[in-house]
């Protein structure tokens, strides 16, 4: 079985019992709702990756972020005709302040390669079937039952 490893920094933006999620395009979470964020580039600090990724994926400038968690999930992903073992590790931040409006629609390009846009979703209406594995993990750690 092939292996796929991912290390990223992700934002938890929650207000009024709603969480900011992206519409994922491509990869193991294709078609799911996912936390905004992504790959920590070579020599990039996690907080720098978080700020860059949230600007690229949802159009917001992170002003204040507090480290919340670091953890990982592992699962099998069927891609084309191959089964791939995914190990997804994330550094998760609670975003307490940001500038700019959330971009509800985004174009996929060389800078933003996997977000079709973002919006705030009522947490109580989310289900495990429509969420990425890392989103499920972090929402449960925040005390939400999905």
C-alpha cells in the first residue's frame, strides 16, 4: 500500500456556534468540508504557514492566533485504482481575530490548489459524513458531538 504524509497548520475560526470551513477540491478530502490551512513549507514556522494558508484559501489576514493542539489522523484513501494509507498531522490554532471578509468562492490556481471557497457552518448541523478527518477530530476535542 502506498503512503501519503501531510504536515500542515490549520485554523479554528469559531463564532456564534459556527465554524469556518473550506469546500475541499482534490486530495483525500475531496468534496468534504475541511479546516482552512495547509502544508508547512520547508523552513516555514507553523504560525507563518497558518497565516499564509488562510490568506490564500479564505482571503483573511490572521491578527491573533493561539496554539490549541497538535495531533494526527490515519486512514485509507481510495484514489483512482489505488489504496493509499494517509497520515495527516496538523498544528491547530484558535483564530481569535482576523481582518478582511471571508471569500465564499475561490478559484483553484497555482497558489490556491484545493479550496473552492469558505463559509461559516452551524456546528450542530454538521455530520461526520461531510467533514474531513481532522475537522472531526478537532471539533470533538472542542467538546462538540457530531
